[in-house]
């Protein structure tokens, strides 16, 4: 039971980080403060970090 709750919390955290990074990235793209590659790379790194939960 504890492992299931921990897995759910990790997945929820990863989804929240991904959503936040997507919104921030969209804001940067709309205001032309970052290029497509930088936003994509930042999202990928944040998602990988959230999934590992050991950054």
C-alpha cells in the first residue's frame, strides 16, 4: 500500500512539473524570450529529473 501511494505521488509530481514547464515554455515562446530548442530541452530535462526524483 505504501509503495502504491509513493508511486502515485511521484507520478502526480511529474505531471505537475511537466504542466508547469509547458506553461512557462509557452509563455517564453509567446513573448519570444526563448527559442523552440531551448524550451524543448528544458522540458525534457525537468521531466527526466522529476521521474528520477533525485536531482
